[in-house]
C-alpha cells in the first residue's frame, strides 16, 4: 500500500472510530475484517465492518 493511501486510510478510520458507538466498535472488533497497515514506523490495525473502516489500534513497531 502506498504511503499516501495508508495515511488516508488511518485518518478516515480514526474519524469513524471517534463517531461510532461502542456496540459498533465491538462488532467491528469481533466480526470485522482486520487489516494491518504500516505507516511511518507505526502499525495500525483497521477493522472493516459493513464497508466502514474503524481504527482499533495504532502503536509503534518495536
């Protein structure tokens, strides 16, 4: 994945995470398709639930 595309995916999924209710985030965590995205030395776990991405974790790669 290109660097710009990874950055945009992380940005959009973070906004969806902020606006989502807790049960939507729980459903995304349990039933969603997960993707690991590497960007600028960090690792993001993005879950796609019903076509919407949600940022679950964003941490430094060690």
